[in-house]
């Protein structure tokens, strides 16, 4: 026979309700529902919960002692009931535990010494008043030399690395130009003198007797090495990379010329050193940092660059005549020169015109074997450009991707090119467009150029700085052209990420620290509108297309990539537009939808 509910159960619920009100008044806000209902269920279940189920009269031994520190709460139940004692003890336990858990934990406070250290560091960087009084350069030079440690906050790592590089300066960088031409032998001297003394070492001034033939010379002037490729585009003679004597090679490669020349005590520029002559290297860095224009050509950087290009052209023409004597003796050569220049500098009209003037003057001076001094170079620069069509300034990007654009592997999509040199790193973000099978064009979205080359970063790490900071610096440099593409290409939120090939070129493309900048950039751009799926790829030259027979089959000739592309005629290169010429994608103007509906004032 089932037991029916008695009024005592209602009284129990009523008591529990009163208990909840007392607990709520005591500040135990979260225990009314969580504790009250389980206690009622425990009273109902009885023996299942381990509570004693008395059937006879209550004994004094059945009473449970109160908890130490607990608070006895009076209820309407019969105090002689054993379950009432259990209820009192349960409430006491809950109250003690709740008050203990509600005590707030002490927050961990950063030691004052670390705060003072960070504040002092920030003030030393951003104290505008101090910088304004002493000047920025003096402020940086007088700062104490400090190493970049792993304990440095992440958001200060890039800024501190840049300041540390600025303090170090390029004068402390050890490159392959260190002690220029120190291994020069007598055989090397005779080789250069023979090339320069050949009658055909000069570019023809006018049309010579014989069949006219086009000759295109592509010159890639790097920060530490220069490359020259000569091509007969419409003849069976093919293309040739001009070799360098052993004592003038960069990294021991037969086709990489060490960028540097000598200035004698009489002020004459020469390829070979002499007694008292001064070595001039870092021609490209000095030229780019001079902020030149047509009105400021009277500068040592322009004289050195013009002299270097002139001497390269003279010895290249002499080598060609000596090597291809039978093939060129009956030809009337029409020589044109394509010289590479960083894309970011090409976008600067003043810098591009200044470099164009230097190349034009170098071609004019290469028509004779006169001495190269500051006065003769200055006179050649001021002559009107009558033969301007034979000189072209081409972005190094175009020279690097010309072979790729003419290969079956090309695809109309976005690419990122990273040119890692000895002193500089040049990044270009562009798109290859192919509206028809014949015409190809390149649209540049963004560029970045900094002095973060392999030799610079190696010298910086040798000072005791961590190599991990190099990857963050290079990754940040890779992100800049991608972020600057905002507005020039369509970005659809939530779209499927397309594969973006990253072409790593230059002498430092195998540097681990520089290659690790790619995953850093990938993580930095993740979860943003510029997110992409970067994949590293190497561009190489076809050894069957160009004569590089002096280099063994296992020797890499990838640094000839730009010069080889520059040796093509201009109409064989893809058309290009720099970032200033690429228009922004038109956006839909905001619409005022309230004007299309009846407002509350009209109803």
C-alpha cells in the first residue's frame, strides 16, 4: 500500500523556503536554489542518502553536534527531529563554505622595478623634447648600446630592432666588398687591361659598315654584386653572361662582379687599384640615400655610379669583341642598354630621372676611351639626350619575372617578390594580367625597400642580438606592400584563400632568418582582410638560353635572373604600371535609405 503525502512534507518545503530567505539576507545569493532543492530531496530519500530513519522515540545520542564557528538558524520544525539537526548542520556548512569562497583573491602586481624599466625605455625613445634639442641622429648615437632580449615586450621588438640597426650603421657591416679586390692577381690585371684596350671596346658612335644587328645589354647593379648579360635578340648568336676575373668576383662566382671601383689621387675613376687610390663601394646604397634629382646631379654618388656603369660597358664590349671575333667583325652593332632600378625608386620621378641621366651619360662616355673624372662625367650629364631611345630604366621586378611571364607556368593572379641582397631587401606585391595570349601586363600594388640585407643582419647578430628578431623584421617588411594594396584590389570577406606564390630572389634568398620571415608575415596577416596563403617559390634561369659555361653544372646562377630579363628587347617585356598608376577599385557610395520611406512626421 503506497504512502500518501502528509502535510508534514508541505511544512518541510515551507521551512526550506524560510531557510532560503535567511540565507539570502545573509548575502548568500547563489545558494538558495542550488542548496534548497537538494536538501528537500535528501529528506525525502532518507536511507538512500545515508540519513538515519528513526521509527522510535528520539534519543539524546541522535543529536548531531554543531560545527565550530557555525551559526545556528532557528526553523519552525520540531527541534527534536533528527532531520532537523541534519538540516541545521547542512546550512552551517554551506554558510561557512560560501563566505570562504566569496573572499577575493589578491591580484598579482608587477614588480615596480619592471614597470620603471619599461617606462624609462619608452621615455628614452619617445622623449620628443630631448630629441628636438639634440637632434634625432645625436639622440640615437648617444643612447646606451643595449641588446635585444627575449624578455622584451613583443610590441616593442620591431621598433627596438630598427633603432639598434640605426645605431650600428652600415659602416660596421662586413660585406664581400671588404678589402676590395684584395685577391687581384697579375693575370686579372692583364685581362681587364686587354678588354679595355681593344679597339672594339667602345660603343659605335654611328652606323658602321656591315649588316646592322641589334645588341641589348642588361645591367643589374646590386648593392654588393653586379651582373651583365649581352643578347642578340634576333640573331642565332644568343645571349652571354660577361665573366669577371677571379680577383674581382663576388662570392667566387664567375659571373658576379664585386660592385666597387677606385679613385686615384688625380681624381680619375678606374677598375683596377693603384698606389694611393681610394676604394669606393656601396654605390647603390649611396645613390639611393642621396635623394637626387635633375637639379642635384653634382654629387659624388652620381659620379661614382656613372663611372661604374661606363667601365662595365667598356670592358663588356671589349670581351665581346675578343670572344666573338669572327661572329661580330662584319656586323654593325646597334647597342641599347637596359638598366635595372628598384621599383620603389622608379615610383619616385625625381630619383628615376636622375638615374636615367647617369645611365645615358655612361653610354655616351662608353663611346670613347677617355679618362673618367668628375669634370668629364659632369659634362656628359649636361649634354642633351639625343640618343635617349637607346637607354631604358626598367624596374628590377620586370627583369626578374620576364622569363616567368613567357613560360607556361604563368598564371593571372597575385604574386609577392622578395629580392634579398647583401645590403638591401626589396619587396613588391603585384598582379600578372593576361587579357590575351600575346599581351601581358603587371600591376604593382605596393612596394617596400629597407637596408635589411644578409650582410647587414649578420653583422647585427654578431653584436650579440638574437637572430629571431631578424625574421620578425623581414616578415614585417613583407607585410607592408600587401597592406598598402588596400583599395587597389577587391577583397571579399570570408572568401576562400587563394595560393599566393612568393618569389625569393637575390644572393640572400637562402638565408634561414630571411626565409623565416614568410611564416611570420603569414601569421601576422591571418584573421584580417589581407589574409593569404603564401607559398615560397624560386625563380631560376634556363642554362640552355644563356651561355654560362664557366659555371659548373651544380653551381647556382640564380642571381643572373634580373640581368638576363633586362637583356630582352623592351617589347618582349611585360607592360607594367607602378602603384601610383593603378587606380583604386570604385566603391559603392553609401545610400540614404531613410529618404525612400515615409517618416513618422508624415504619417
